């Protein structure tokens, strides 16, 4: 019995990771377009805010910017729906069941759901899909097909059709309630829960660990934990104090902005850049060459904080073996950064930076050019890579073994 459950788990895991790999090409397209949008195209891009060129405010350029934003939103919805379709197709083909119509219905169901309800009140799309929710949707559709196909194939397809029609009707009904947007409500709930924002080191550490947990297990990470967030009261208090008095007299030394965003977000939550470097180093063996190519292809997007291709390609999502090194590297990075701030070796990061600023340069720019951040960043990266290496070796060995098995 235990052996059969374990065998089913391995099959499920293999199909899941294969579905992630199916989405990988679209994630790469998304990452490069997002880099162009954040660095060059958007009216709030890095180049727009640093150059102050007038054409960024002209109508024709705003049209280009909005069009690219819509393309990014379309890709987010497409990746969600395509992942579900791929997972359903692989599972049903493995059990020698008809997979075409169920996977198509799964694609349409997810597309309708996310396109109607995923964006926030400001029109912003999901930061990335909620992979755990998409897996549950896939399993629900697979369960319907497997339970009802024993009665008749027509009954199974009728059930899927009823589900699709129900989702369509519900999504259209929700259009009459513009404020009901699950993604927007999730973001607002986290902001309300956080209040003015953490102002003690232990609070910053707890929020950082929560972000790692959400990432590893496929949940949506709220923007307040995913990007530098200037809307928190403690961030505004620090900025006002620095502008009115001195940067040495800020009221909140330890915040998400001064600690987490400055020292523990290189490449994303869990210092993904260090993980990618560790994968590149460890995959130098010939048998690991696909992972070496993965690290090379995704390195530039990761440097610019577009890590979705790497998260899917390794994969990082639903890879519990990486939970411990992510926690350890984050604690060390934030602890080392907090120590430097406490001893006065670094000026705290309190100033706003342009959108699209790579996290590697965040502390340097947000501290108004304290070059010592660059040295601390290098030390943190080296330590993090060394911590990741043994875990990456184990993870890659297991992945190669599973691929040979299948």
C-alpha cells in the first residue's frame, strides 16, 4: 500500500514538473518583456524616471506602454490556463483516457476565472499565478473525468460542460461588483494585516520567512513582500526624517525596506540569484548540462528580478528540499545587514528608487549612493551560494534520477 502511494506521488511529481517545463518558454517571453517594460517602456520605468524625457508622457508612447502592459497581462492568464491544460493532458494520457476535451475545458475554465477576477482594482495582473490553486483545479477536473467516465463518456463531458458554464456565469455576475477582485482583496488584506509595517528585526524576519513559505508551496506572494513597498507608514516616516533632519536619525532602523529589500531580495524571495549561481556551479557535470543551460538562460532575467522562468525550470516551486537553505540564507543576509546598520557601517536605505531597479543595486541607490552596500551585497551572495551548494547537489541528483526512471 505504502509503495503504491509513493509510486503515485512520484508520478504526480513528474507530471507536475513536466507541466512546469511546458510553461517555461512562455515564462521566458514574459520575463524579457517585463524587463523591457520596467526598464524602458513604462511611463514609470527606470529610464523614464531617471531621464525625465517628455515623450514618455505623450499619447502615442502611453499607448505603446499600455499595449505592452496588456500583453504581459495576457501572458499571465495564458500561462495559468496552459499549465492546467498541460497537467490534465499528461495525467489522462498516462491513464489512457481521452485528454483533448478535458484539457481544453480546463484551459477555458481557468482563462475565464483569472481574466475576470484576477486583476486588482487598478488593473494590475497577478504577480505570478497561484500554482497551488491551479493544481487543485486540475485535480478537480481530472477527478470528474475519472469518476464519470465509468458511467459514460458523454456524462463526463456533460459534467465538465456544466462546470465551465457555471464558471462563466459566476465570472460575468462578478463583473457587476468591480470591488470584488480576489487578487486585489488579497493584497489589501495583507496590507491591513501588516498595519504600519514591521519596525523590529524579529518582525521583519517573520515576514521574510512567510514569503519563503508562500513561494515554495505555490501560494501567491503579496506585493508588499515581493517588491519594495513605499506605502507602509514606517517607510514614509523614515523618508520624512531623512529629508527633514538626518539619515542618522530615522525612527525605524529595521523595516522591510531597510533590511529585507536591501539585503535579502537579490533575484527575488530567498535570494534566487545565489541559488541560480549555485545551480550553474554544481551542474558543470555533463549529466547536469540541462540545468547549466537553464541557469545561463535565466541569469539575466534573475538579475533584473524576473525569476519566473527559473522557478519553473528548476523547479523551485513545490521543491521542499530548498526550503531550509532559503530560510538560512535569508536569516544570514538580513542578520548581517541589520548588524551593519546597527553598528553604523551603512547608511539605511530610506529613499525611493525608480521602478525596475535591480535588487542588487537597491541598497546602493536607496541609501543615496553608499558604496559599502556593494561590498556587503557581494559578501552575502558568496555566503548564500556556499550555503545553497550542498542542497543543490542533492536536488539535482534526485531530479536526474527521477528523469532516468521515467
